[in-house]
C-alpha cells in the first residue's frame, strides 16, 4: 500500500509542480513590476520597502488556472492605515489594469498577464509583534519563519501535495465562504507532522479542540485556553502561530469543513487514487437524469450579488444559499445540494428535491381567539397540538413554482442580503 501511495503522490507532484518555464515567466514579470514599484516609491519619497510574500516566496506554490502573487509594501510606522492604502494607490497610478479591493486595509490587484495577478498589500514595518496593527503586518514574519524552518525539499513537495489535496476537496482557504485551511496553516501542519501522509493520518483521527503548539510557547493546554481570546478558540484545531503566540493560525477552520476533510482523508487512505487530487465537477446532465429516475426534481440556480468580489461576495452568496436551502426545506425534502462560488460576483447552486406532499402548519395559541379565528379562516381541518392551533397543508406546487413565488414575496429580504438576482440556469 505504501508503495502505491508513494507512486500516486509522485504522479500528483509532477502534475501540480510549476515548470521551470512557468516560474521563469512569473519571475520575469515580478522583476519588471517590482522595478517600477520601487522606482515610484523612491520618486514619491515614501519611507517604505517591498517584499514578496505568500506561497511564491516560500516555494510552496502549485499549478492553478490563475496565480495571485502577494507583494507587500512595508511602510514606516509614521503612516496611518488609510494613508498607507492611499499611497499604495499612488504608487500604482501609471500601471494599467489595477483594481482596488476593500478590506480592513484597502489593497490593490493588478492583472499583469493572462492568469497572473499581483496583489499589492500595504503593511506596517514592525520590530516586534506588539507593534502589529493588522494581521497582514505579520506576513513578513510568516515568510521568514517558513523559509528558516523548512529546508527539506521533500517537506516543500509534501506541502504542495497537501495544498492540492485540500484544493481538490474544497477546503483550502481561510475565506469565510470556505472556512478551511490557510496556506500558512498547511505549511505549519505538514512541517509539524513530517509529511503529507502523516498529516492526513493525524487529521483523520483528530478530536475536537486539539491544540498544537509547535514552538512550545505555553507550558500546557490549559494555559493556552486561558491566554487566547475566546474568538480564537472556536476552531476544532488550535494551532498556535509560531511567530505570534496569541494567534490561532487555524482560527478560520470550521468543524463542518474539518469533518468533511476527515472523510476525504480516510477515503484516500483506504482507497488511494490520483483522482482524490482532482477538483470534482458537478455533472449537471447526469444529476438531472438521476433525479428524474428517482422521481425527484432538479434545479440549477445562479445567484448574483452587488458586493465586492472575493471573500465579501463569497460569504454573502453562501449565506443566501443556506437561507434558501432552509426555505426550500420547509416544503421539500432536499436529497442533494451544492454551491460553487466563481470568485467574482455570482455563484451557482443546485438542489435535488422531493415534494413533501403535505406539511403541518402551526399557528397561534388556542387562547388567542382573534388570531385563532383568522387562522381557521385560512386553513381547513384545524387541530390543537401543544396548546397551538395547527393544520395540514397540501403542497400543490413544484420547486420552480416555489422559487418564482418566493422571489416575488421576498424582494425586500433579498435586497437586505445584498442579492441582486436569482435566476434558473
């Protein structure tokens, strides 16, 4: 089994590793871009320097449809947050295809080539962690730590494999619409356990509230639980950031995502296959046919938001999808469902449902005579259940009719949830 898994991992690595040509092309674009940025910083007399961050700096980048390269502009502490974002915009003024991304500190995204984006992020140059005003101010220390800690080419390869595995199983990313493993978190975990295989074996057996303190910042688990802010203790795994002991590097990871990931880990260990590293696509036509065969209904929807693309849009779209699922579940048994965010301002989702035929509707307390009268006028064959007036309601509409009716009745609600369009696809 070990030989088979190693063979699969070698095959996967060959597919996900960036070729020398690809790296040379990106590095050439980086060199040219950085030269322009540094020249502009100098001409504007801004007290700042520039460094490359993220997976490209740490040599853990994997092959993707597009690449985001993090470039940090480290400003002197005399600059305030808004001023830093404004100055970053000025640095990029002569450069084309630039868009601003709003956040706790606004940053900029630049399209430099097909499928290649550079993200210019303003941060504060800090001498110690107490001076950090924003989480991004720790980026330099993260890069420095990983580069110093991980010297082994084998561990770097295993980190890439872990990233590909998490990406394929939709749990890679700290964004709120994913609630998964951040790149930095995976780098730390694979390094800590010693390999990709040891990592997934350990994670598959993980119990709630496991604590990992790589640099032994604390004496014991109790000290950690006492010292960390309660908001940083919500994740099922608490990974103390080696560069900042009061930060949980897996704070974004949700229990739901971890449980799903554990199933994927167990499945791979039981039946290893290179397919476990391939992003699974929804076969719409196959799903339609299967639904018809089982006498279920299938719908594919597109949801659009007016919010900024990225984490903000993704979280709003996911929240609406969950709300819609709750509304559908009142009248239909949801057999299958899925959500896919396209990283822009829209997402697609599907539902396979079965009509409940009849549901129970409960109204006011039996002593509330005025409302009981109104309820009986609206419903036939009423009965009392736990002191409330109830009735059986027959479902006479299909899922498409329900969605169309729901949209009309809930225009205000959709607007409040920042949804500008909901349509059948």
